[in-house]
């Protein structure tokens, strides 16, 4: 971390008193992605202009790539500027947003470095007076999980399943089971288990499907190769295995799932006792048709029995397009089979535990915004606790933490929903 001392000193005589020199503070350090960041400047001249920039050169697809964001502020009357309480007057994001400088980073096409350009760390630069002359500069370290927190295989009987635990000795910890989407394999399990462990959970990543395309070997042998009749009761087996760990508090269990994983965890919440909180990111309100089995089958089953499902309509034709939008055959199938919707509906009104939902109104994979609203409405009628976040302009990729460069509005919504989800699990699994 570096701090370049400002050559700019503010001295304002008011009743013969001197205003303190400007000072920059960024806490915490390093920053666990998703945690609140306090970027504060003190000792500034009220009403003056200040520009903050966040720049980085890092490797992307084997090439040095430049990312940048900026925001210009007017200093409040108290001479203190905080990104957590003050909205910029211009820049790469709008409104009060402590994560705005992070998610609004872009790759300007006219400023990309050559292949031999050295990498440069993520650096916050402060321009007092907005005159183009940097006054402060501080390196910022973002980390996805705490040092020393890494996934460990759960056991040979559970292909690809991993667990990660906090670094402290304060166990036993609440348990959160994590489910990825239709990408399959163990990628999400390995990535998210350390993230949740860093938040204080016994985190278990649960792969449940691993396709093998063409002549490629199956990445996670032992898992279903087709997304067909995936048995949700498999989670009971995983829960039993985790119960053997003394540091796993099986009286406090949460489920987290994204996309098809959200469909999975809602079905599980309907059918498995002992769950205390569920987060379903870009969820479905029904069970959908599966794929890869050379026949029309359900995506999910329960204890060997296929669940009723809504079939697609025109999925093969959609995949022939240059830019397929899978929401089209989903919605066409729903419209063409109204008699199959109710039997396939996930009975979310039977899930007594609180549910957290995030959906995108512009989702081109499936209509997660509409389906999340349906889930909320059904649970509201039953008087059940449900927390819903949606945006009419957000798409499908809403499971991140809001600190990764991305396009608005997905990244902005993630910057809101990630800390909200963290607080949701803390209330229901830790309090």
C-alpha cells in the first residue's frame, strides 16, 4: 500500500484558526469483496470539487487490461467527504453508493495497454480541486475470501462436494449449503465455499450435475451427466455427511442457490425439514423440463420419482440463433401448457422458513424477475417472511458481490443485494 503525501495544503483562516490538512482514509484493508468500504476524506474546503478515480491494469484473457472508474463530488459543509453518504455530481455511477467506484469500472476501448505493459494494482487517486493533478494515491487490495480459507473435498461418496470453515476457533458454525446453476461441475462449489466461510459459516459447496460435451471427459465423475431427474433428496445425504463434523452446527442450516440451483433449494425447502433460511438468486417458481437425456424429462426428482414439470417450446430452434435468448422457449412453453403450470409449481407457501429472493426483469435466460415476484406473492398470502429485490432492467447475472467490474444495472443491484443477503443469513442463522 502506498500513500503519496499531498503537496496541496488547505489553510483557511476563520477566527484565526487553521483547518487540518486533507487526509484520506480507506477501511478496511484488505477489503473482503462485498463488505462495506469506508472511503473518507477529511479537512477539505466546503463546496470545493474533488475527483476520485479507481484504476487497475490486470490480466484478462492473457492480456494486460485497463479498468477505470471515477466520480466527482462537491464537499459537504462539514469539510468531510464520504462515498457512503455523498452522491457524485458526475462520473461512472450515480447516487449514494459506497461500492459504486468498484462495480462501475470499465475497459475504455481507446485506453488499452500494449501486451508488454506491466500490471498495476488497484489504485484510488484523489484530485483535490479537480484540476487534473493527483494529490493522494492509495493502493487497494480486494480479496474474495480470507487468507487460509480454502475448499476441502467432503468425501469420495459425494463427488466434487467441498467444504470450507472460518479461520477462528469459535465453532461450531452455522452451515450453509451452496448450489450453482446449469453450468454444472464444481466451479461454483469451489468458488463460493471460501466466500461463505469467510463470512463465518461452515460452507458446503454441492455440485449435482456435470455434463461432458462431445468427446470431452466428465469434469466431475460420479455426478449425473444429463440435467434430468436430478434427485433433490441427494441433499439429505450431504446433510447427513456434514453432521459428522463437530464444527458444523446442524441446528442452524441455510441454503443458497443461483439459477437452477435456486430452483433446487426452493424444492428442497418445500420437502426437507430442518432448514432455517433460504436465499434463491434468479429463481424459478416451477420445475422445468430437463435436458441431455434424449427424451423429454423433468429437471428434478424426489426420492427417485420425477417431479411434474413445465416443458419448453422451441428450445432447439432458439439455440440455432446467433444470440439465443433462452427465456423465449421457457415462456413459450409456459404459455402453451397452462394445465402443467400448477402441478409443476414449487409449493413455496409450505416453506415456513424465511426466503430471500433476487430477480431480474430483463433476464434473457428465464423470467427470474417475474417468477421471484410470483414466489413473493404466494408467500405473502400465507403470511410468510420473504425478502425480495428486483430490477426491471437487470438481467440474469445477479449472484455476485457488487465489487467486480460489470455493466449497470446488474452490478449495481448486486452491490445492494449481496450485503442484504449477508444480513439476512446473519439474522436467521447467527442471532
